[in-house]
């Protein structure tokens, strides 16, 4: 017997993944893959839709573990999923993979590079004195605001 399709509530991991698909945040998959993922996620019970491991399993089944990891990285970078959900999905995808196939976590590395770059900018800013500081204050404040916004979007403190 067919399971009735429930509408997706807005606050589940599955709904956020479907939003990423529909908004073409990740556009390197076929329409058939996208349709199968959306269909499988919409047929899940409402409780399962909020479990990142279940959503990661669907992505791995349809895209393969490597592509699913890239998809999770891109979804986190686009702000579609939270850092906690990303970590749970990544762990669920990495566990069955062979160690040599595991890619580096690009989002975490990019976040560390961003924070490291901001620290270097602050150190360089401290070295400047007098009128040089005033000339650079506004751009550095803009960089600080951008970094704070990205940290909030990625769920990093």
C-alpha cells in the first residue's frame, strides 16, 4: 500500500535540503536525481525528516557518498543547513566509507582560513599607527562584519 505524502514542515533537515535543490544552490546533479531525492524525502515520516542521518542516507543512496558529502558542504556554505546538522550528516556519510576515499572537510577548512585571515588582518592593523589606522578602519570593520555574518550562518562561534 502506498504511503501518503505528507507536506514538508519548514524546520526539518529534509525541507532545507529540498530548498537547496529547488533554489539551484547545487546544480551539478541531474533532474532525475533531484526528483528521486525530493520524492524520497517527502515520503518519509515527519519524525524521520528531522534526523540528519536519515537525510544523509537518502543523499548517499541517490548520489553516492562522495557526491553527497560535496552536497552537504555546499548546503552548509549556502546556509541551508546548520553546523550541527552538517556534522551529523557528515559523520553518517563518512562511517561506511573506506578511509582513502574520505575527502577533506572543505567548509571547516574554509572557515579556519577565514578566521586565520581575520586574525592576520587584526595583527597587521595593530602595527599601523596614526593616520594609516584611520584610513584602514572602515574596510577592516566591513571585513569584521562579514566574518561575523558568515560565522553566524555557519554556526561557528
